[in-house]
């Protein structure tokens, strides 16, 4: 039997501050319980392999199967063991979108104004679809990243921006997931006790006890699942319940009576265009549609992931979610106008049988949507505390360590490693988990801790509106708009500098100034007389323009007005850090592009325009959203 092939868990390689080239640098590897050296000798890159002198440059490992060369890959234990079809992945994505946010859409239209709210909802849906494809395509199909499996949003951000990028993404992922889970629990506290006869705003003790009992019985067990693909069935049921709920609101909201009392539909449209609390509504809309924090979890669960299949998933999911939000939002708002509450079902009579049925449908949806966000929050905490090792194979007990050794020996021999290392086979069919407290493993322990962290504020807070709005203003703006835009600009930094450099160079030539950097060609690149084998370097063989050549010298007015000093600085920083990290990864274990993968075409001017719009839109939304929320709460403008 051939020896088992091992994968190493390896999240980030970087340079020491005084290292300039991959061959001269010492590499720092973040260790984890599952780290180990493969048979190909990834550790040989440290310069201490047998037969090499001390201080020798790192050498690439011998050619080995592609999966053993992908040193940026996650452990086999940390990746999904179950895969979803397009329908299953779409159901999970819709379920992560159509959560607590959908019931707050009528309140968002009240805050922003009817016309403005509808237009913002459509814009947010378009931006969400674009950002989902942009992120996953950069991670999986970018020419420079193809050899290295990038499984998470924060891992993608770490290529151009290092620890700052991954930390920024992780923080905002947690903010989004945490705010959404608190909102889900608040909805449970609003709906289930009301159906049982406890009036909204009263009987706080009974409401809290019901919340604790129902969430422990349903939400926590579902959140204990390891892979999101396990939730495909419950997600489909949740989406069905959401669809029924939307049509209930459309059918039973007192639209006719409310609109007639305001002088007719034309009068409502005339007087309800845009409000001063516009960005409060935008925050809720961003929360409702935000799913970038769970996009990679859904994408990794998709069977046979290609650009076309992922586009199908995003198009179907965003279109369905936007239609549901639009119907429920417009009908719910027109039914109650200025009195619309954060949870529109609280506007319906307590004793109404139809309203109680809708409340149970909403609670049903929240029970099945909470685990989606719990997966994200758990992922963030495990990344920060355990470097992404969710399963803790071997754990901290002698019994579990013995079981791991027995399993691996039974599969044909595990490789040798140091005492702190547990080698894990990529082909192992079973998972031995450990690392938790009491009788729970690590995954279950963190699931319970996340639940307790969200339960405590939900027992105190009662109004869902500010929760949704602040979550969207802070986490939604950063994770949905600013993050994707910055990552795209950083990953494609060289192409952006070339594009801007060509514009500036053309302006300088027209004005009679010296050309920028000779288009990247130095005197040494010129052909030598009599040597026919030499040629001028092509545009693809060398960077046309450098950041220094763009930043120095005269520049046109549009360069400053368009904030290009900022954009070029970000692009240059991303390009430099990304190149260093890729060189480090190649020096450690090499890399071969997976020829079966598609290759993303080069970015266009339109792509960069969209990218910069994402960043600007997100920055304005975040700042004005927080300011608007503080203003509304100070002056009770939502009463």
C-alpha cells in the first residue's frame, strides 16, 4: 500500500522585515494542531533540509500531486465533507439572505421613503450579486491565485493586505453574524409568545423563558452541524415559509384602508419620496441582503464549482430574495405607513388568526436561519483562537490522540512528526473531534458559546429596528461594499497601476512632459547590435508603470479629484504584499496551476469603476448610517 498523502494546515507565510527576496527570507509559519510536514518536504524550504548548508536558500519541494503542493489550503478536516447541488446551494444562500432583515423591510421604507427605499433595495441587490461573484471568482479563478486554494473571505483578503486584511474581514463578518442572530432571537421573542397569548410589550419573563426553551430545543441542535450542506433541507423549508409569509403580508395588510385615509395612492406617491433618515433605511436593507460573510461557506459546499455554476446560484438567489423583499416591503409599508414597526407583524391585531399563522411562519424561518449565521460566527472565532482548526483532531486528551494514531496506522501508516504534530490524511473518511469542554468537542463548545453571547442581549433588548440598522451600517457596509472593493483593487493592483499610469503618461505626453518610466523599459532591455536573439520585452513581461513613476511628476486635475493618490497607494500596497506572499508560498512548496480550473479574464476599466464605487458607497453608508441612527434615537424620530 502506498503511503498516505498528507495536507498541512497553513494559513499565512510572510517575510521578515529585512527580507527582500524569497530566496533570502526566513518564513514564519502559524502553527496549528494539524500542521505537519508532507512527504514532499515542505519543511525543506526552511533551509535546514539534509544535504543543505545552514542559511541555504529555500528550495521547492519535489514534484508531487497538486493537492500536496497547495500549502495555502485548509486542512481536509476544516473543509465541507458534504456537497450541495445548485438548488441546495441556492436554498442555503437565499436562507442566509432572507432572514430577520426581510421582516424589517417595511420599516426600512418608512425610514428612507417609499421611492428612495425601492430604488435602494434594487441597487443593494445588484451590488450584492456582483460582489458575491467578484469575491469567489477572484479566490478560485484569478490567474495568480489558481495554484493556491483560497477557501475563505479573510484568506483572500490576506493576500493583498496581510493580517490587517484578514482581521478587517473577520471583525465585520462577526458583527454581521452577531447582529443577525440577536435579531433572530428577538423575532422569536416577538412571535412565539404572542401566538401563545402573551401580549407584545408585556409579560417579559414569560417571553424570555419561551425564547430560551424554543431556541435550545431547535436552534442549538441545528447549529451543532458541521457542514452547511447539512442544512440544505431545512433551508428549503425556510425559504418556502418565507414565500408564504410574503404573500400573507401582501394579502392581509390593510393597504386599501390606509392609502384611502391618506388621500389615495397618488397622494402617497407624491408625498413619500425621500426622507432625512434615508441611511437608517439603507442600513436595514444592507442587513437584509448581506450574505458575503457566508458566501465562501456556500460556495465551498457547491459541487463542481465553476464560474457558470456559481453565477447560477447567485443570480437565482439574489433575484428571488429581492422579489420577496420588494413585495413584503411595499405591501407591509403601504398597509401601515407612518406607524410601521421594526417587526411589521407587531402592527397586526394580537387576536387575528391569520396574523398568528404568519407569526408562526416567521418563527419557523428564524429557527432555520439562525444556524446559518451561527456557522459564520463560529468560523470567525475558531479562526482567531484556533487558527481555523475546527475539528481539533486529536484534541487534548490521551484517549483521542491514541484513537487518531490507531486510525492512521490502520490506513496504511501515518508519517512521522514531532510530538506536537498530528498528521491528518486527506482521504480519511472519519473525523475524530476533540478540544472542547465538558462532554463537548471544540465545534460544539464554540456553538454553545456563540448562542450564549447572542442570547444575553436578546433577553434585554426589545426593538429589532435599531439592531438591524446598526448591524447593516457597520458590518453590512464593510463586509458587503468596502471589503469586496478593496480586495478586488488589491488583488488586481498591478493592472490598476498600469491603467492609471497609461492615462497619466498620455496626459504628460500631450502636455510635453517627459514620459513615465519609459513604459517600464530600461536601457539594459534594449537589443544589442548584431544579436538577433534579443528582443524588446513585451507589455506582459514587465510592469508598464510603477507607483513611483505615477506619483512623481506632474499630474492632471482629475487625478486628485478622483482620489487617485489613495487608490494607487492601496493598489500598490496590495500588489507588493501579494507578490511577496505568492513568492513565499512558491519557495516553500511550489505551485502548479490546476489546468482544470477556468482562468479569470483581465480586469477592465468598468470592473475597476465598479470596484471604486463599492468602496465609496460603503464608506458613505457606514458613516452616515451610524450618524443617522444616533440622531434618530436621540430625538425619537422612529416613534
